[in-house]
């Protein structure tokens, strides 16, 4: 009888433990209460340019965010800013959906990628050059902006920028501001692009 009682006690304990463990196991739920199936598996996935967004800091990786709006709405801290991350130092970067992935890319590489009446200058589509904005030689161009990241014509109105010194601004010391196709712009190099990418490793 004693053995039977002991075996029954052990059996009851095992059953109780199984019940407790079963009650404790819960299906993982997203931050906003939505089921895991509704969370995009790939933060970069997209079907059109309208699906993509850039800005804020990813709560999971603590890095500047670029990806789809579904992920952005649930997992991105929109209060934190990443200066220069989305548009690039010179504002020439845009976000598009390419091969079903949200990517950063230059706004343009040639005039053909711009609207009628615009031209591609410094990888940006701009309108017709205003008076005093053009150049015929490198000597017509000067650097400006509080941090020295602006390249413009001597005859143009000064461009004012915020006075901050970010690590990537040091890269501008390796390139020259000059006249390219009748307009003043930075003469970028592969070394410059690598320098900027290396220093822009995350939010400030």
C-alpha cells in the first residue's frame, strides 16, 4: 500500500507540474498586441515606393531606421532623430522600393531621371540655374555652411546650415569643391564615400 501511495503521489505531482507549465506557456505577442504572423518578417520588404520610410531609431537594433512603414509604425522610436542619415550630407539621397526592398539611392545620376526643365546636379534634380549660381571654373566656387559642407558659387546667396560638427563632416577635407557642368558641387571620390559610410555608423 505504501508503494502504491508513493507512486500515486509522484504521479499527481507530475500531472500538477505539467498543468502549471502548460498554463505558463504563452504565444509570443507583438508590442501592439498583434499576432506574430502580422509582423513583417523583413523590415526592408516593400511592393512600391509608398511602402518605404526613413527616420527615427529602431528600438530593436538602436540604429537609424530605413524600411517599410508597417515595421516603422510598431518598432521605431520616432522621437529620436538621425541627422543626415536619410537625405545624406548633401540631401541627394532618397528612399525607393527596388526589387521589393526599401533602399537608399541617389535622386538622380543623369538629367534623364529628372522632370522636364530640371537637371541632375550633385545627384539631385534641380530647376534651371538661377542668376549668379553658375560657374565656368573651379575658382568660381567656394565652400560654405557653418560646418563647411556646402559647395556653391561665389555669386550665389550664402547657404546657412546648422552649426554642428558630425564625424562624417571630416570627410569633406579629402575632396574639393569645384565647377562641374556649369554648376558648383563637391568632386566626390570613392574614398570620400567610404569615409562617410564608415563614420555614419548610427544615431548620435
